[in-house]
C-alpha cells in the first residue's frame, strides 16, 4: 500500500468535515436556533440529528489544513514569508469573492423574511464591511477562513510539535484559556463594539492548539513504520465514546430547554475535543484499506463548505410559510441542499474562470516570480 493510498483516511476526514457543516446548518431553524418556538417533542429529531451529524465542526478543517501544510513543507521547504504569501493567496482571494457574493445574495433571503430594508442599509455601512473582512460574519460559516489564516501564522510552532508529538497535549490548556477568556469578555464587554474582535483574537490564538495537535499527529504519522499506530485505536475509541456520551447529555438539555448550552462546561470540552479525537482515530487507522472513491470526492469538500449556504437559504425560503414539523423541514432541507450543493461545486470545478473560488483552479492573480504555490 502506497502513501497515497494510506492518505485516503485524510480524504475521508475532509468529506466528513464538509458534510458535517451541512448537517449543522440544516438541523437549525432559519435563525440558527434549536427550534425554540416548537414543542419539546418537535425538537427531538432535529437536535439528535444535529448531535450525530455535527461531530466534526470547523475545527476539523483547521487540523486537516495544518497537517497538509506540514506535509507540503516536508516535501518542499519554504521560508516563513513564502508560506504566508501562498496561504494568503489561496485563502483570502476566494474569501473576498464569497464575502461579496453572500453580501449580495443575502438580500434575497432578507426580502423573503421581511428585513430587506435593514439588510440593504446594513451593507451600506463601512463598519459592516470591516466586520465582513476581519470577522467573516457575512455568513455564519465564513469566519473559518480568516480564523484559519490567522492560525497558520503560527505554523513554525506546529513544526516543533511534529518533532515532539507529546506537545500535542497543549490542546487542553489552549481550550481552557479559550473558555476562561471568552467568559471574561462576554461578562465585561457585552455591549462594547470591541467584543467580537476580542473574541476572534482569542479564538485565533487559542486555536493554535489545534495546529499544535496537527503537528503532533504529523510527527506520529512520519513514525508509522516504526510505531504501530493501530494499537492506539481502542484508546481513541474509548475517549471518543466518552465525548459522545457527553454530547448526548447536551442534546437532551437542548431538547428540554430549546436553547444551546453554551454554559455547559462538559459539553464545551466534548464539542471542541471531538474533532481532534476523530482526526486521531482516522490517523491511527490510516494503514488500513479505505474506499478509493473518498479520494475522488474529497477535493469538493472545501467547495461544499463554501457553497452550501446558498442552497440552504433557498430551502429556508421555500419553507418560510411551512406548517411542517421541524423534523420534516430538516429532512427537506438536507434533500435540497446536499445534491444541489454537490452539483454546483462540480459545475464550478469544470469552469476554469470560477474553479479557483472553491480551491480547484488557478487563481486570477498570478504569483510573483519569487513566490510559487
């Protein structure tokens, strides 16, 4: 089995990460909430589906991205400046495109949900575009790109972790600091304009822990011929099982209250550690046989992440006056969003002029002679 074959496990993770985000957004109501206006029994199916589908979170994308960067640098070393220039082109140019797209496309949903004038006025403010660019809040998923770029600024630390895999345990203090600092910021700066920016800086700095985890994982992967990684599968499965148990408790609390349990500490740890556990599980199983179809579909995962909110908005517009129960609305949204998204991503990948928007084609801005991707 070649290295390329073994990396099918990484392609599987990329697909899970993309599909997980679709599940996250499809199982919420149009306001992104756990259907608080419905009865407890109506919330059961959507919340359980969300708990099952949302096992990856955007944090899994962060780990994968850092892992792939370290792998690329192992093959073709680059200076710090070269890495940052390349990553800024790959991430920020598509980010600008989708920011403008969703700012305009969002007006369609606003017109159907009765807040078109407010939405139109909002995008006329410079402060709005500052938030869009720095925070990525033009759409509920776009924050991933500036967060990833900020995290990758610390990639030299990830390289150190690849030499000393035990450093990966830094994910625990990093997440602890995030919990404490977020609590302080929300308590003391709730009505201040600086709050979202302070929270984002905190997220970027503490999410370096995910990059360190990726570095440690890469260090273990390089040692796979001398260390049998499959022996760790039972341990990782046990830990993942504990995290899933906590997530089920959190789901039960959400069903009963109709509110996300942001203050539930055990749920916080379960949710933010689950991406790392899932990554480690697949890493330790990397030497086994994986379906090759995963490698053919994986390149579309980033496009799925970027494009699916378009069709989610379309689905929610169709259900705006719906009398269907939340479970039927969720199923309907998934049936609409998934095939539509994959079709759109496939068509974009075949269009040379737009393939770059989903990371599958040459960028419209050519790199300089001194910096090559």
